[in-house]
């Protein structure tokens, strides 16, 4: 259980290069006194820490990271400046990578005359560039030595400093492998330059190409990470920095921080709403697609709610500010996406365990490779070359990025489609389901039933029934309550405020209205209060939901309401039935549920269930061996959503309180359900592909680099080729993950 006195902090982490770095930083933070939990996100280079501020200050956390050989800074409010600094750093890495690769290619050309044996390529080059072979070998060697040393200091400085910091703190990472490999190759080449002898070959070209390919891989990786995080960046950029405040009839543009609840804000066509607000004057259409995935512009008039970040289409409006800053729906969505992207999926545990020991194991394998080749060939040159190849071909980055890269892109893509995943564990559970349980009202149906009948059972008139019922239901959020209140307003009725209102989830409510004890609910509620239903009441028509009303414990009347299946309900159920067993559990009557289930194509229907009965049914399905998802509105179905293997809450951009499940569907449409499941399955498939590639790459590449199939693959896996393969491995994992950015739901109905 989380200590209520704890605080959460997100620290930007500097200097991480691979999964081993992530492991070291996590361990350093977790071992700090006062830290309850720490999770490091290699993709976004940040750490989420929960700590007790009375024991550990934020500065203490920064020092713990620095003590592990890395760096951290306190969060900056100036996000734009942080992005600019990151972009400048990426451009610098591009220049260094290009310089090192060009220099490495030139060094390879200059080193060809120094080769102990002349091959076909050498003879061709001699005919094309005879002057090159006429140069003194000593001049070529010293030129290569000087240029390589300078480029190692300039382009590879960050690599070597990171490795040194790790060694000082007793940790190893990918930079350790590259630094050791290039240093050994440079040292041997320098030795061959200072004391030349027949057969002593130089590897200056390999040193430069290894550094160049590593930096190129990092640059491509950084760009891929930026694209993977683009959905979160897009959300962050939606909120304007200023707002047009209207005071005493005068408009003034002020920083957003100066807006207070209740302020009147003017929003012109083409501008984004700066805060969550209520329309006070004017009419317009609003585009909420970046928040909810709903591409159709929505009409808004006085009294309608608009969300921060949504686009005002065609009307100038005056709004009354409601939620500001971190309380806006946009901020809540952004926070949920950020937390989900930084979470861990269970499938990632394998990579975490491997990353913790990966670098030490590779160092041991490299040492064994050197010893075996020295014993077998008695050639220091060959032993060093194979050892360096082993060091530089190993890539812990690919394993570290395999799962979080796919998770990050999937969470961002889901947010663009109006599907908010709570994290990697929720997404993985969603991909492994056998059955799905659907609520009826508000999930399959529009959730806005219309009153079609008011029936009195005694001397109370229909108008009196409706007035008392509207007073009692005014404080309820149930769809039937909305139907009653709306019908009363259409008739122009006025009512007194109720007293002692008590909501009974799944059954109804009780209240005192106009001096009467009023009971409103279903048959189960009447049985609970020992109120006998009249035998002569007409049976409810198919598809009609009946709401019973009693005054002073005596039946007084009933209300009939009709709801309709959503336009995409049947198509969504058809898509779900291709992979899952589909059931409907509803608190409504069998007469009301059966027509909706038949129209939707659901064969298994259980009606008249209260929240506890739904919970029990979910447990029964799980005990039979099924992995079950529950889809509901997040209020009456909260217990069932929590019990299910995966809970899916139907919500809306205007109400993020419905977060009882693992997934929140901002577009309250059935078509969003198969879309969420399909995205989860595709993401898990990408995760497994990434892990298979990362693990397989190292399992195959390291033995080949060690010379396991010598001489067939020895030329192919020379040190610089090994470096290129290493850079390609992590980039390929990211590129595979980025395919999820273009993922679309199978049915076009799910995107409209």
C-alpha cells in the first residue's frame, strides 16, 4: 500500500545508452533511503520516483543517480528549451557520426597499401591510385594515428567518458564494450606504428568506423524515439500559451497562468480553447479529434462544455473558464499517456534479467575469445580482431528497447484514436483474452433513453408522478434519471429540492420529496423494501425499461423508457465474436435486454443483475479458465471492471472520472472496443518480434564475431562490420515498433 505522505517526481536522466544503464539507475534510486519505488524509462530518458520527502529530498535523488555514474536534473518548466537542447545535441551527434564514417572510409583507403598481403582489390586500387602506393608507409601510419587520435577525442569523447564514469562506480554498459574494443584496437595499431614489423596490421579504420556507426545508430535511434514519443508531444502542444480574457467588455491577451475559474474567455474561429469551459455566448462547432479520436465536428451552444486543446471551427464564442492547468481533461490525458508509456509490460521481465548481466557476460566471452584464438593461431593480431568484434557486435540496446519502444508507440497511437491504455500490463492482458462481457446501457446502447410512458397506479396524477420523480432523480447520474428529468423539463414542470437522497447502485434510489418517502428503482429494489408490485400492471413491451415508483412504501406508478442500439453496435459485436466469447450482463429487465441483444447479435444474455451479481458472474467465468474483459461505464460496473482480467471503461473526453478499468475509451462507441483489442494484439506481436530479433541477433552475432564459423564468416564480421551490425540492431527494433504509428482499425467504422 502506498504511503499517503509520499510524493512523485519525474527526473530527466542523462548519460544512459542501453538497458544496462537503465538497470543501474533503477538500482541506485531504489536503494536510496526514503524511496518507495523507482522506474526508469529508457525511451524517454526519465525516471519516475515515489519517495518520502521527509526522508529523501529531490536533490538526494539526483545525487544517487550521479553516484551511479550518470546524471540527472530537476524537472524544468521550460519544456521548449529542453526540446531545443535535445535537438541541438542530436544534430551534434549527426555531424560527429558523419565525420567519423567519412574519416573511417578514408582511413580504410589509406590503410590498403599497409596490408601484409595484396589482393585483387589492392591491385585494382594500385592501378587507379598509383601515387597512394608510392607514399612511404611510415607517413601513412603516422597520418592515420594522428587523425584517429583526434577524432577519438572529438567524436568519441562522450562514449569514453560514459565508460570511465561507469568503471569508477563499478558498473558496465554498452559504452564499456565499445570503449574497450576501440581502445584495444587503437593501442595495438599505435604499437604497430611505433614499432613496425612485417605482419603487423593497423586497425585505425576499424576504430573510426566503429565510433561512426555507433554514433550514427544513436542519432537514428534518437530520431526514432522522438517519432515514437510524438503523440505525447502533440498532446503537449495543443494547449495555447495565452488566452483572450474578457473583463468589463474589454478583451486582453494574457498568459494562460493568469486565467482563473469563472473568467470569461473569448475564442475565435481557428483557435484552440485554452481551458475546459462552458459556452456562455455564441454557437460553434468543435473538433475534439486530438483528444477523443472523434473526427466529426461537434456542435456547441450556450451551456455546452468544451475542452482545453479542442479546435474552435466556425464561430466566435465567449466561454466561462472551469478547469485550469493540470485539472483539465487535456492535462489528465497527457498524464495518463506519459505514465502508460513509462510503465513496464510483463513480457519485459526477460529483457530486464538479461540486461543486468549482459555486459559482464560479453566481457567474459571476449576474454575467452582472445585466449582461445591466441592458443589456436598464435597470432596476436587475429586474436585481437576477433575479441574486438565480439565487444562491438554485442548490443544490449536492442533488448532494452524491444518492449518499451513498441509500448510507447502503441500508447501514443491509442491516445490518437481515443483509447487510453493504463500501461504495459493492461495492454498485455488485453491481448490475451478469451471472453468479453458487455454492459447494455451506455455501452451497446446510446445511453440516453427516452421516456415513452408515465403510468399512475392510484390517485396521484401523471404530472405529479413525473414532478416528484424528477425531484428525486435530479441528483442521479443514471441514464434513466436523465430521461425522467428531461421529460419533466419538456413539460415545463418545476419541483422542490429533495431531501435525504440515497443512491443504491444497480437498483435505484430513495429520497424524501414534498414530505413523501419516495422509492424509485427496479423490481429488485421493491422486493428489498417489501413493496408488492401490482398484479394488474401491463407487461413492459419488448425493448422497454421500466422504472417503478413508490410513495410512502406504496406503489404509486411506473415509467417506461426506451433506449436504442448504437449505430456501430452490431458491427462491433460481429468483430468481437471472431476472436472471443461475447456475453451481455445487464441490470435491466430481460424484456428490455433481449431485443437489444438480438439486434446486436449477442446470444448469451443475463438480465436483472445488480453489481454484486455481475461481479460473481465474472468470477465464475474466470474460474472456468477464461480470461475475461468487462466493458462498462466505470460507475455501477466498477467492481466487475476491477475483477475482470481487463477492465474497459466507456468514458468521454468530458468525464475522465470513469477510470475503473485498465483501458478508458474516450469515444463512447462500441467500435472502439475491437479497435482497442486489435491494437493490443498487434502491439504484443511487435513486442515478441522485437525480443526475438534482439535475442536472436546476439545469440547469432556474438558466436560469429568470435570466429565460430571461421574462415567462412571471418571477413564478413571484421570489427567495423560488427559495429555496423550493432548499430543496425537497435535501429531495426525501433523501426519495427514505429510501424504501429500507421496502424489503423480493421473497420473504417472505427475511425469515424
